[in-house]
């Protein structure tokens, strides 16, 4: 199989010169991981990849081989690995103050909160932030506030949705392989997502009248007390396979939930910060405004950082008891988060996601016409998914072939993600500094990777 340094489609030029790696060999790294770390850790590749350096949209392994990172550390690196502006800001802060907790004052946390509020829809009153260390924490916090604000307990989430790995967020998640059998969900009901390619009712949009969304009404009426505390959903499902709903889906669902007195939570952990291109937040693509917005991943460009943004009257519920997060709002993470927003604004990152994302999706759709293995191309901006099927009529998931495609692309210098209930959806969510040349390289590699997988 061709190596990453001898691809038929050479990687775009890069001026960055990686440093010489002088750390432990891969065998030693694997041994340390095997002997001292949890066996629950997973790797994507048959020969695990050792990554030692990153710069913008590229990564390097210990041999100095360069890769285009089309998965961005699982949609975590928003503006580029080790972005020089962010590195300078964080290095300066590290030398001054690394930690105090929020029992003392520090200017950056308030400045960051103000900046986030400025990006929320005008008139939404989404102005109050609570900072955490992860998306799981942010989602737990949102559910807690929804329950406190309404005096109710039942929460609705979507099948195929992913909201975290803590006990409570695992209950919100509705993907069996991510749920431990000893950890049952508490007061959570799962509604039907807008997954048109695999409609559970066997209907076709738009003649279906978006039944998936309207079924939230009988779900509330028949499977809850009729008084839900809230509804949480990703505007585009990430781990579930980049499931992109019909445009009116969330308008219908939000209206039903609000009529029943519940609050709506938008999990923007993967879709936020301009990644969908046309809008800064994923929910804006669907013409709705949530009561709470949860963030993580890209908001810190690689730093452990999350947040829940809501209206003041909802946020006030956190004064009902003492609530505290030791590392939430620490000066290092706040500096990195604020610097990330500044880069997004300064470098017009959202517009780049729109332009490059459209070019990339158009090329992927062209590839679909030549490759029957591709059942559907979906997503917005630089949050795209390619669902692989063994047969376009039966839509049988091509799970094993998807794993082979990932391996083939890795050998050609391209790193992709995969997801979906059957693990057959290629997740393409690169740093948003991706260029047109990078996008062309990505599609050319994917074309070769699919062709080779089909020959085996």
C-alpha cells in the first residue's frame, strides 16, 4: 500500500518545518498505554498512529510524516493546531497566573463571557455563561438548570444523539454502544431524529409532513407526565453520523416543547463557532432560538473548556444551592477561549467554513455520482458526513468497508473520523482554516481509498 509520503495526490504545500522528535519510540508508548492506562481507551487504526506535532490543519507523526487532519481532534480544533496568535496569548498567561478558581476575581472570564454574549442572536437574552471543562459538564449543568427552572424532572433527547460520557449525559445519549448497562437513564425519553435517509416510518420528505418532529407531541402526552423540564438536541447530530434534519424539524419540536412548558437546549459542542458556515450557531440554520446553549470542543481550540449560556432568569436557579467548579473559568482556559473567538473574528473563519465547505461538499456529491458505495453526503459548512452503504437500494451499512477506507486514507496522508449507529459514516470536520487545495486533496484521497477498499 502506498505510504503517506508517496501519494498519487501530494499534500498541499506547507511552510511549517516540524521539530525533530526525540521522545520514546512507538513500541514504548504502546507499552506504557497498555500497562498503565485504562483498557477502555480506543484507537482508530490497526497500526496505532503516534502524533507528536500539529500546525494549523496538519499533523505529524514521530517519523515526520505529515497528515491533513480532517477530524480536528474529534471536532475540537476550530481555528488550527497551535495557532500562533493563541499560543502567544496562552504562553503569556501561563507565565503570569495559572489558577485561582472563581472565588477570586480575574478579568479574562468576564471578558470572555461578554464576547460570547455578543455572538448570540440579537434579542435572545442569552447573555449569562457558566464555564466548565467539557461538553458533558455543560450538558449536565443545562439539564440541572432546566429542572430547577421548571420544577420538573423529565427530559427529552433524540435517538442517535450524543451528549457526553458522564452518568447523567450517558442517560441523554441514545446510541446503545455508548451506554453502559449498569447506568440506566433517569427521567429521560428519546424522540425520533430527522434522519431522512433512514426514515423509521418509511416515508419520504416533504410528503411525510415531518412526522418525526410531530411525534414529539404523542411522546410527551403518552410517555411522560405531560410536563417535561426540557428538550436537548444537537442541531446536526455528530457521533450519530452527521444527521442533518429537514429545515422545519426544530421549529416544530421547539414549538411543541414550549407549549408543554419545557425549555429547549441546543448542544452546540460540535456545530457552533461558525462551523456550519452560513451561521455562527448550528441552531440558527433552523430558524429557532433555544433557552440554553451548551458549548465545548472548538470553543477552546484544544483546551479543556465548556460552557452553558442562558438567560439570566434561568441562570439564577444556580443560586438555589452552592454550586462550584474548581477548574471552570481558570485563567488559562479563559485566555485560550477568548483568543479563539478573536481569531475566528479576525481571520473570518466562519466565511472560510462556508466557502471551503461548499466546495468540499460539491466535490463529495460529484464523487457520489461515481461511487455507488456512497449512499448520502450530508451536513453544512465544514461539518460533513459521507454514509457508506453496500447497496444503494437496500442501504445496508458498509461498516467494514468504512474501516478499510479510513485505513487507506491514512496511508495517503488523510485522517478522517467515523460514526453513525453502524460505524459506516465518514465524519469530515477539519480545522476551519482548511483551504480549497486541502479540500481537493481530501476528495482525491477519499476517492482512491474507496476504490481500493472495494477491490479487496
